[in-house]
């Protein structure tokens, strides 16, 4: 089993991050998915072990379990993506984290 890919992004970039990541696993992240995630991360806390929200991205190429939690008092969202088995998917997910942290 591979280690999860971890990092953070700015909260305003969460939807775009998930839309692109879903393309890399071969699934569609639609309006219903976004509404589910938006509601799920609302009361999260990245400093609490049980304060995270998990959302599965189940695609034709891979399945990722994306765990998300907001930084209390900040605008960042911590991200853990578990299940990226290929080096290509790991690199893409890590690159997305870096890109969306700075935008």
C-alpha cells in the first residue's frame, strides 16, 4: 500500500482541484459531487483527528479516497489523497496540490 499524498490548497480552489483530480482517475465530478463535498467540509477541522471529511473519487482508471479538512481561522484546506497506485497519478496529484496552494 502506498502512502497518501498530502498537502494543502486554498479553499477557493477546492472545486477546481477536485474536478481536475477526478479527470485523472477517470470519473466526473459534477454539481452533485460539489454540493456533497461543500457540505461535508463545512464543519471540518484539520487539527482534529476525527475532524476530516472523506470523499471517494471512483473512476475507470483508479479510485482515490480524498480526505479534506479546513484550517480553523484560515482559508486553507488540508488534503490527503489515498489510493494513487501509479507513479503518474501520484505525480499528477502532487502537482495539483502545489499548483492550487499558490493560486
